[in-house]
């Protein structure tokens, strides 16, 4: 799983601090001009338009993703089970 975030995003920071992402094996990718690889990865998933409207985004696999800090936190706290 990959969590897409950006610097200065309160909802992104909330998820990063509320859940042990490393312990769950969640990769965190910060979107920004200094990280073009993260943007390319986001584009590969077809989520650029989604990211323009809402962050954070948790990518579960090639086709599934979640948005919304509370929803993502609850999903991860449940052990990553929908």
C-alpha cells in the first residue's frame, strides 16, 4: 500500500501520526516539485485528478484506493481489511 500526501496538509499529517504506517508496511510518498517520481507513481495509478481535489490517498492495489483521513485511519487500524 502507498499513502500519497503533501507537505502542509493537515489531514495527511493526521494520518501519518495516528497510525504506525511503517509497522503496517505502508509506503509514504510526498507529492511536490522536489519529488517527480511520486507524481509519476500517482499518475500511473490514474489518481492525479483525485489528488487535485483531496489528499491523502491510500492506494490499496492497482485498482482500489481510499480517500479521507478518517476513512484511511479506520481502514489501517482494522489491519487493512475493508
